[in-house]
């Protein structure tokens, strides 16, 4: 399982916190740390945020102190000047450094200046044609979230990527990781719909499907996602005692994230193989729990011969 620690806006525009998040991800055993590169003017219209629809959402916006959409996204982006030093730090700690661009210009910067190893496409940009076209032409691995999408929309996005990657057939296996996702922040466990992971494998004919997890679960949901076939797991991480960052409400602390990593690493071992055969540690019980056909009493003749010695 390839584990991505999503730092998003948990750095609160503080470089020291961004560095701390990289170190926390490495300590927790993640494979990669991911940030977001956002230029609000290239992402969203300058409109007021909707209020009065949901009390919890209103309280969140009030806590952040924002009233307009561009002001909200300004809190989540990583300054460009931080990308190269954070990438160097991550790689020195054995982590891959990933980033989500929210415009073609940002994607070009990440590919050409920062030399990222892959690009993440956010759920909201699944139908953002210019970004998908550019990402496909880079030839880099693409991690594509599918929150809020229909199967038709996912198929259309893959077809577009295929077209602009120069392939002659419907083959995404070596370039795309599809991420099942619920664009709910935080997402209740019972809305995870993890069976959709298998649906994406079956209907989209891709080799890799993951789970971009917005639940607060550090155990059962991530473990079940892996059991359902997810080979990539993305989860938001925040610093200890963070209650004020833009993503705090749907992020795990470093300790909880580390516990999650340990859990999902054990899932393949727990699932084991499909072969039905005795484990070596069962052989003792086979001798002493099975009956001898001569009198139908335990243990077998082999056990009565002093096998326990």
C-alpha cells in the first residue's frame, strides 16, 4: 500500500510548520508527502461564500475569518518558493514529494522547475480539460481523485488523458492511479462506499485504484479500503494540537496517522493468500486434536508415540 500524507493547508502559511509536517509524515511511515499549489485568481471566481445553509459550515468559515471564496483558498496553498526546499527535505527523509496543481501554470512550474515525480489531480478538476491535457502530455504518473464523480465522468477523463498521452489504445495502467473518494469533509464512515474501489477496477480497466480518505478513521475505514483492493491510500495529516488550520476538521494527528500506517501495512498479512493449506504452527494441533481411526480417540498414533517430546 502506497501511503500519501496529505498536508494540504495544515501548514497555515508557516514554513516551519510545513517542514514539521514533512518530518511527521516520515516518522509516521508514509511513502509520500503531498501539498497543494494554489493561485486563487486562477482557481475560483471572486464571489462571497454561501452562508446560512449549514451551521457547521458557517462556524468553520467564521473560525477561519474568511467571507469570500478566494480568501478561503488563499489559506490552503503552498508558496512557490517553498516547493524546492520542502522537496529536498522530503527526499532526504526517504519520502516522495507530491503536489496538487490547480492550474496549468502551476502544473508547468511543478514539472519544469521543481521536477516532481508525479501530479495529483483534485476531484474538483476531474473535468478540467486543459489541466488533464497538460498532465497527460508530461508522461508522469497521475493520481486522480474522483470525489463526486459519476462513472461516465471518470471514463471521459481517462479517455482524454489517453488521447493526449499519445497512446493508441485504452491503456492507463502504467500512468494513472484512480482514487475513489468522497468529497465530504469530514466524511462519516458509513458513507465511504468502499465497494466502489472494485467497481473502478472492473469498469475502468486500470491496474491501480486507491482511496482518498476524508473520514476521521485511523483503523477500520483505511483497513477495509485496503482489503477492498486499494493499493494507494491518501489521508490528511495535521500537527499535534492543530485546531485552526483550514483542514484540521478532517485530518489526523501524527500519532493517529502513524497508527493508521501500521494498521494498513498489516492488512495484506492478515488477508494472507487464497491457498487453503495448514500453517506450520498448526501441525502440532493436527497431531493432537485429530482422532486415531483405530479407536477414534485423541491423539493420533503419532501423538501417542510421544511426538510432543
